[in-house]
């Protein structure tokens, strides 16, 4: 009888313990086998050379801060843009002559918001002292035409140069009063900044 009592107690204990256990099923798919290693590519000699210009193009525009984008610089014939500060040939703005009464200008005096009039269209311009490439960050809001591409600015002597994202001059201006700067855009439009 002791034997039956022990067997019943053992079975009862096993059933009690099994009822307390949690059973779950993993529904995730089995992990895929790792990828096979790639076979090494054959090693050969590296060739180098110049690439031809893109189809239909023979010109590569070059430029730096304060220069004007050349119309067509043919790299194959050695035609390079004029050196900075030199009078540029057709296709560029060249240096705009200072108007009578032009005054010296400094970066700090230009920082802030300006109202812009370009060929009769009015918009806003913002000039900062944050470096951007070789110039200082600037931008416009509501401008059309060339000034809508303005991204940076700088001072070259007494001339204020507005540049596009590539660093090409899109306008050259002179300070004519404490709250007025005027000059010409690359398209020949008169540009006046005032506050």
C-alpha cells in the first residue's frame, strides 16, 4: 500500500508541476543558412587615362569665388577664363565700374536683412557671417531671375559680389549710402539693396 501511495503522490506531483509550466510555440521561420563565400575576382592591371567630355559638350565651366561663370571654356584648346581681377571676355560680367559716391564697405555693415529690387521685382535678401565655401552664406526669398540662385556673398575691394551655389558671380554691387547698395546683375539688370 505504501507503494501505491508513493506512486499516486509522484503522479500527482508531476501533474501539479506540469500544470504550472508555460508552453509556447515559436512562430518565427527558421533562420536561413549563412550565405556562401564569394569567389575572389581575378586581379589584373589597372588602366588609367582621361575620359572624353560628355556627349555634345566640349566645355567644362571653372570658377572660383568672385569670378564670373565663363560662357564656354574649351579645355581642349587651352582657352581658360581671365585671372581674377582681370577684365573678362564676352560671356562674363567683368568688373562693374564703381558709381559716383561709392563708399568703403565691410562685412559687418552688410549683415542682416535687405530689401532687393532687381529690374523692378522686389524681394528679400539675407546676409550672414557664416562661412560657405570661399564666401559667406546668404540667400533670397521671393526673388525671381538670377538673384533667386544666390547662395553666398563676399567683398572684393569695395565691391560686394553675390554668388550662386557654384561660386560664380551673379551680381556685383557697390555701397552708395549707409542703407543702400547698388550695381548690376550678370543678366544686365540693375540691382538695388536697401533697408
